[in-house]
C-alpha cells in the first residue's frame, strides 16, 4: 500500500474542514470556513442536514446491534446519529488527518468513546483492507470516485451490506442545482464529480463480488443505493 493520496483524497484533505464548517453551519465549534465556502452556504442551505436525516431514516430499521463503517465520516456526525439509532459500534474513516483529529476530540468529549473509532486512510488506495464490519455507509463520498477508484474502493471493503448515497446521472435533470454545483467544483478546483447509471453501478458492485439485488431509491434531491433486503423484517445480520 502506498502513502500517496488519490486525486479526490488530495482535494478533500485540503478542503474538508472548511467544507464541513460551512455545510453544518449551525455548529459553531468548527474552525471558520473560507470565504468561498461561507458564500456557498447561502446556496446549499440546509440540504446536507436533510441528506443525513433522510439517510438515517432509511438505514435505522437495520442498525440495531450492528458494527458500521462510515466511509468519508468527516467529524463523525453521521456516526453519532447511527449510534443513537441503535448501532452497537461505528468506525469512521476519512482521508483527512485534520478532520479525524476533530472527530476524535469529539469522541473523547462525548459519552460513547468506547463505541466509536476514527482513523484516517485514503479508501481508494489499492490493497487497503478496511475493517470487517456488518454494514458500510457513505454519504457524499463515492461521487468523487472515477471507475478505477470505485472498483478499488469496493474491493477494499469487508462487509456483506452496503448503504450508499448514490451519484445518479439523474442529478443533471435538476439543472439549476447541477450548474451551481459545477461552479463550486470549478472554483474549488475539485478534480471531478462522477455520475453513474444504475445498471453500470450494479455491474460494478457485482464485479466486486457482491451478489443479489442492488436497489436504488430517490428521496428528495438525493439518491441511495443498497443491497439490504428492501423489507427490514427480512434482514439478518
Ligand atoms: C462531501 S464530504 C461528506 C462528509 C460526510 N459523509 C457528510 O455527509 O457530511 C466527503 C467526505 O469524504 C471524504 N473523502 C473523500 N475522498 C476520500 C478518500 N479517497 N478516502 C477517504 N475519505 C475520502 C472527505 O474527506 C469528506 O469527509
């Protein structure tokens, strides 16, 4: 395994602290965002609070007693919410040492130190073995992975179940939002956002060794992909 960071990894390593401070603007404990990130808060509004709430509502019926790996965990907000919703343990991984330091400070200051763990790694580095868990979640992460990075990411996972915020090509149909996003990406020199067709992504997940159905669901502005049983009562760890 090499210490070299992927393109998305390098970008996020530099941007995530400011991004998070502007995205979750109600939290005044974060360092100040850059001017440009503060400006984007006006356009983004509370959208990413909504994404987290929607994702939690969808995954909560499955979480009881599970060990979760939250990929691209940033400061651990979703990890905290999944613990509160019944997960036994949540491990968070992120490419940025700085954001993992913040996540660990919060963990140590909170009531669930033993049930949370955070570490830094670039999850698309080939040959990285991520921890063995019951389910992997990732919100706002896999859209930064091109096909090669995506296959590396899927190959590095050790989990039977996936629940992912999915970069569906259908995103471009909301043209105003899509073009505002393009401006943000260009100004920030983000290396790329990659959208996928559903059959194409299903194929990639199967190639990575997952069997069975991959389902997709749109809720509000967001799309999700998972191989969990559609009916939570049929779910077995
Ligand atoms: C858009 S943010 C989403 C953060 C969080 N999941 C949320 O929804 O608030 C993308 C996250 O993925 C992380 N990330 C991006 N590329 C990564 C990589 N190659 N390896 C590990 N983490 C990565 C970033 O550092 C950042 O925390």
